[in-house]
C-alpha cells in the first residue's frame, strides 16, 4: 500500500504541469482530480490481479516519457527518481488540488442557490 502512495505522489507533479496549460479553472481542477484518480484506480486493479510491479514500472515509464517531452515544474514538485518521494511538496500539491475543488464546489453552490430575501409580513402592525 505504501508503494501505491509513492506512485500517487509522483503522478501529481505531472498532473500539475499538464493542467497549467488550461485557462479555465473548472477544466483544470477536473483534469487534476481525474489525472490523480485514474492511475490510482489502475494500480489498485493491478494489485488485485497481482500485476502491481509491472503496472508500477509502466506508469513510471510513461511519466518519464511525458517529463522528457514536456519537462516538469520543479516549483510544484521536485522529482528525483522512481522510488524517491518529496513528501512535503507532494502533500502541499495534493492539498492545493483539493482546495481548488472545494472552492469550485462553493462557486457552483453559490450559483445554483437562490438568494432568499425576507418578505414583509402580511399581518398588520398594531
């Protein structure tokens, strides 16, 4: 399970780099969350099929290829190798993604919630 966490953390550097290309906040947050969740689900499935280490290897290989092509923003996450996790940066990045999702939920809630105004009472004052 700890190995899964390390892979999850390593993926977030790529997620952040990739998502910076989008200007729309909602698209960015949805893509970040989706790109965090999908590899985790794949690795969890690999654990069930007893193919975890092959899936882990292929995930690192794919991420290395993306990083080679697009680079990595080391202000977001400093990647040192497949079995080295910068916990502080990874956790901060995850918190930032989750905070963005919470803000987006608040914005959606505010947009769909009608403002309730107090209506004057129909009773006469005495």
